[in-house]
């Protein structure tokens, strides 16, 4: 129970930065959708470009975040050596990627439909390379259990991003009388990402200054016949400069790649489940307004992203928690409980969003309201993605990540097939249902195989009751929305949400168990 309390505490801190940050970042959606008309396709360009960025981020990190946690917690491994090696690998790949993009910027821009705006491509290529490199110091903060700095840096990026977008998309057009250029969004992102990079001085120093304390590299650790590359550098120690060896061991790199390449495949398939529709849509949609339709889908989907916030917050805390607890005897029981609580809170989030959709729709411009029907579908897909993430630890803990590659690959194939077949006829609604099909497939396969390879006794009966209750309440909300006024439906939906919460408290979160206030319920 103490471990679960620690997980809850870290999730709360990571979640605060993620949820508050995403919530503040939602301010960009009404700005973009107000200043970039749906018919012009400007927000469709942003949606499309950022879909490429999400895919590239996975490619440029190539599973090294998870690999870092796995090897840093492995018996016999030096965590600082692991951190340095991962940092060097991701940094080198990022530099090569930027160099290639700049060398072939013209054909690349033409291939993805932005030959008139090559700056969109190279700016975002540079941004995603820096972002990928940053992911390793961010992972290091999580490993060191420093959620406060993690959250502060995430919030710094968000605040700067919002402030600059407000200036360039709202204030500046009022001053010069000219409409905002969609390219401002990409330049602002680059500036904010580069600024946050400066805050990682301490974490980068930890990676390169191995001569300090117990984390130092001792040359005696390695035999003369060790296979390694030596990189000479000078580091400061006790006011003096001296030569030190930064050693990249080929054996460690090989073991890392053997572990990470299936995670890379898994990551590619996973991110394609989220972005393939936005990348493919301009190519397969039959109509001249592809970017306009994509913009409507992208804007409406933003309302559903509260589920992604919860999943991400849980992931930030859960990943180091799971690998750190891998050797405990009660780990499987803990994983089962964590899954149950995750599903409860995501279902509550689903009901809250759907209960107040008539208010939340004002996040986006009225031109984009026609796409609101995708919101519950996208949220269901996000819940399935979160469940799949929770299920995925059985093959990560047993070093059989190839299974994850198979599951995600099959799910991705299902998603792409559904998009290609149905988008030409049904537009972006097919994109939403394709996400459910893809994540549902990967989730089901992971559960079925996992129960044979690494059985965990999940409380399926309890989970099923919550799912059924949430479904009944959701359809009640939908029915009420068709006959009641906006404020009447909000009132009714609030009661339905309260009913779900009351059931949750009664079944799994008795008030008598809470600190301070709990003693009043024990009387």
C-alpha cells in the first residue's frame, strides 16, 4: 500500500504539470480556430505537421526512454554509465537527422505537400530533434524522483508557448492589420524548446562529469581488452581541470539496442495509431477541402485529449515505479490494483467530458463544432490505449519486447486498413472509429498473450461493473441532451457524474480510509 501511495503522489505531481499544462495549452486551440478559419485549412496544416512531428519523435528516441529505466535499474549496471550512453546515442541520431533534412529540404518539403513553405519542415525538424534529446534528461529527472523540477520545466514551456502565441496570433495582427501566419506556431515551438534546453545544465553535467562521487567511472573497471571507444574531455573537479575518460561500451550499446528495437517498432506502431489518420487524410480523402476537414477533426479531437493527459501523467510515474518494483514479491497484485484504479479514473474523466461537452465545445471555434461527434469515440480509443500501456509491462519486465512490436504492429495495420477503406466515404468519422479498432486489437492481443506468459489476476468483475455503469450513464447523458436545454442537461449530467463517484466511493474509496476527514466517517 505504501508503494501505491508513492505512485499516487508522483502521479499527482506529474499529473498537475501535465493536466494544468495541457489545459493551459488548450488556450491555443481557441486562438488557432478563431484566427485560422476552418475553410482556409490553416489548423489542418498544424494538425498535419504535428502528426509528422509525433512520429519523428518516436523515431529519434527509438525506445531509449524505456531502455534507460530498464538498464538503470538492472543489477550490475552503472546508472550513470547508462544515462551517458543513452544521451550520446539519442543526441548523435538527432544531429544526423537534422543534417539530412537540411541537405534534402526541397524534395522532402515537396513530398509532404509543403513545397511552398519549406521553413515549416526544417523548423519542426530541428524542434523535434531537440525535443527528442530533452526526453532523456526528463527521464533522468523521473529516475532521480525529482517531479518538481520536471513539472516546473514542463510548465515553463507551456507558459512561454501560450504567451508568444497570444502575441503573434492576437496582438500583432491587431497592431499591423495583417492576418497571422500559421508558420508562427512552428517558430514559437522551436524557441520555447530551445529555451527549456538551457535549464538542463545540471542534468547534462551529471552525464559528462563522471569523476564526482560514487557515480564516477573507474578505469580499473575495464580490462585492457575491453571493447570501447574513448572520448577525451576535460571536466572541472575541486577547482582543477583534469583529463577524464567518457567511455561508450559497445557491449552495453548492443544490449540496449537488443532491448530497444522492439520498443521502437512498438512505438512506431503506437504513434501511427495516433497520427496515421492525420498523415494519410490529405492523401486518401476525396475532396478539395482535405485540410479543412482535417482541421475540424483535429480541433474536435482536442477536447478528448483530457484522456491523453491522464494516461501520460500515469505513465510518467508508473514506468519508473514498475521497473523499480520488479523484484518485489507482491508486484503482480500491485499491478492489478493499479490497472483497476486507472480504469476507474479514466471512466470518470470520460463522463466529465461528455457531461459538460456543451460547455467544453467553446474551447474551439464555432466553425469546428460540426466535428464534436468524434469526441466520445476518440476518448474510448484513448482509454483503450491507456489499458494497453498498463498491460504492456509484462513483456517489458521479462525482456520480451518483441511481443509489443507484434501487438502494436497488428493494431496499426488494422487502423490503417480501416482508414484507407472508409475515409473516402465517411471522412474523419472513419478516422475516429479506426482508432478504436486499432487500440482495441492491440489491447486484446496483449491481454490474451500476457495471461499466458505473465499471468496477472486483474479484477475483471469489478472493472466490468464500472464499464457498464459508465456506459449506461453516458447513454443517459446523450438521451437527455436531445430533449433538455443546455443548462438543464448540465444539471442532470452533474447528478449522473455524482452517481458514478458515489458508487466509486462506496466500492473502492471509502471515506473512512481518508486521512483527517476519515475519522468523522468512522463514528
